[in-house]
C-alpha cells in the first residue's frame, strides 16, 4: 500500500538491485553456492519502491516472498545474472549490486552424474565475469553501488573495491562479525562514497539499514549533479 505522506524522492527514477547467491552446476545433482539469504537486497528493493522508484530486482535463488510492485527477474548462475543486468543497465538511474556472485564455476559442468572413484577428486574451476566491474567500465550517468564482504581490514578493502570497480558508493559487510549471520534479519555496515564520506551504520534491521542507505545515496547523488 502506498502511504500518501511518504516523500518520494526517487519518483521517476529506475533502480536495478541484485540480490541473493548464484548457483553453479558441478554435475546434474551437485552445485556450488554461498550463504547469501537475499534479505539485504530484498529490503533495498522494498525501500526503493517506497521512495517512489521503478524497481527491477534481479534475484538469485532465495527463500523470500516477492516484493509487491517490484519486477523480479529470476536467475541462477553468475552468467545469467551478468546477462540480465547488462541488458537493463542503460535505462537505469541507479544500480545496487547486493548479490553474492560466484567468483568461480566448474570449468566443465558435467551433464551426467559424476560417479565416485577411489582417491581424491580434482575439479577445475574458472573465473566468472565480474558484473560490477563491467558496469563500472560502461557507466555514464548511473549511480553505481557495490557491496563488499570482508573478514578483515574492511575499510581498506572496501575503498580498494570502490576505486577498482569505478563505483559511487560501497557498502561493506563485516562477515567475520559473529552477531550477524548470513540468514540474519539484522545487519551492521560501513558505507564509503567516492566523494569521501565514510559512515558506520550500527546494528539494525536490514529494512532500517536499507532506509539509511538510500538517505546517503540520494544525498550523494543529488550533490554530484548540483
Ligand atoms: N561482483 C560481481 N560479479 C562478480 C563478483 C562480484 O558483480 N563476478 C560484485 C558483488 O555483487 C559485490 C561486489 O562485486 O557488489 C564485491 O563482491 P566481493 O565478493 O566482496 O568482491 P570481489 O571483487 O569478488 O573480490 P573478493 O571476493 O576476492 O574479495
Ligand atoms: Ca567475490
């Protein structure tokens, strides 16, 4: 439901958000994935919608309810996410890459069931394409936000990723923090912007964090165009 008193600073803006993990096949019955729940990305989509944006959510496999009023594009692999995001990039005003994309996939996915043998199994993995880095190279008018999952030297690695991928802002997750598991409804993050801001958002619900993040992005985005 739309609250009439809710200010809509993102009215007329298109925002694409990616969420959740990707899943890469090893054989017909097995796959590689990661612990992402998708909750942060879905919370961002809900918040963007509330703020008046036209929202597209490119989602990996998650156990979450769809967000009302938000277009969802379901993907499974990093490659599918790449295609879905690149195809829609040009018309976006903002892209937020909250998804936990696989960095590697099995080089030759086997279209049968792999049978066990004596001794160890060696699987060759190859790199996936870096979606965010590609967006950073392509971007002209878009405000581009990345996420970073780090266990140590958060700010240092966050700043490095922001520069390397040509981002406007990066949200750094401390995945070494024992209080906030991957499935948690809460999060605690650091936000770094290209314009030099550095903010710590203390522990709060992912919805609340999403709300505060948009406040920062919107202010930063407006500042850039003035
Ligand atoms: N990302 C992406 N495509 C990939 C890998 C990552 O778009 N193939 C994006 C993620 O969605 C995230 C950001 O890049 O917004 C940072 O992801 P992260 O895993 O923290 O960093 P990497 O660059 O993959 O480096 P590393 O995992 O080695 O720390
Ligand atoms: Ca990675």
